């Protein structure tokens, strides 16, 4: 009897493997193999060795690009998280009708092409654009502000794109906080700010960490918005990889930077998994 049960379990397991085999083969062919190829090129071009990875410590242009990328990503993440927290907090305390409108405006940017949004920001931020024109008409500035083809313009565009990725995880986390705890604290004599700082904020910390890491990871690999709003004057690592592969034909350097970016993202996700449940964060539960 035991042998029959074991045989049936083995047969069922083999059937499941047959079902997922096409997906596994496709992932191996179209995902794992290209990743391995990029990793191999980073060691093999122009000659076999670690010469490409040495550039992380010896090449000034590479270090400058990495520093610019890190600075923009950290600043973008900080601004996005502050704005996203305010919006998520408002959504938690909003009425049903207000919540629908807030959700609509949060999701609206996701329905518009990133290319369209980037060119819209070009129109708004240029010297004779709506923002500079409005400020000059109000007499607040005498000369147009330099809002385009610099880090300010890049960060404005990136923050606009990243807001939903901060708001949605934060809102999911805040919905799980029992607001009766705040009411109990107020009933015991705590002020509004004290109740928020000592109860609500600590309870929302997993959402802050999770959303912050997600926004930072998305920012690391951003290409279209920095390329358009930066105008070639602000090179982030993704655009620099494109330049190395498409323009200067330095495949080894480009593959090395791509591998470094991938490893950085994996390390961030590994660190995040120790703080929050990734399955909850990504909606797998």
C-alpha cells in the first residue's frame, strides 16, 4: 500500500514538472542564458580577466557616473517617499468617495507612456515653458530658472514617475494599522503629533522601508526620463551602458556595469526580504 501511494505521488510530481517544463525552458532560453552571456562578456571582453571590474575603482568617468546615479537615486527616493507618505496617509483617512478620486489620480500616471510624460515635462520645464512663464508673469523671478538638462529636471521627472510605486505599498501597509490605537492614545491624553510619532509612524515603518527600497531599485535602472530630461548632460548608469554598447562598442565595460547593476538590485532585494515579507509587498499573498 505504501509503495502504491509513493508511486502515485511520484507520478503526480512528474506530471507537475511536465506542466511547467515549457515555461522553465523558455525562461532558461530567453532569460537565464542572456544573463549568463552578459556576465561572460563582462569578463571576456576585450580580454579574459577582471580588467573591466577594475574600472570601478580606477576609472574616473565610471566612478563619476556611479556617483551621479547614486546621488540622484537617493534624492529621488527621499522626495518620493515624503510625498508618497503624505498621499498614502490621506488615502487611509479619506472617505470612500475621496479614496476613489485619490486612487484614480495616483494610478493615472501609470496609464500614460513614460515617453509621453518625459516630453510633457520638457514642455513644462524649458526656459519658455509653462512653469518659468508662470513664475515670470507673477513677478517671482526675473530670469528663467534652469530646470531642464540638469539633475533638477531629471529628479522632477523621476519623482513624478515613482510616486505610485511609493503610495501603493505604503497604503497597503497603512490599511493594516488599527486606527483605534490612535484613538486610544488620544483618549489617554496624547496629542495628535505625539500619537502619530509614537504609534502610527513606527507601525508604518515596514511599508516605508519596503516602498523606499522599491523606489530606489526602479530609480537605479531608469533610462528614458534621465536621457530626455538630462539632455545628455546628466549621465546615469543605464544611459552610460547604452553609450558604451551602441556608440563606443565597448561591450565589456557595458556588460560589467549591467552586471554590477543587477547584483546591486539582488543585494537590495535580499536585504529587503529580511525586513518585510516580499510576497505581501508584491501582492503574492
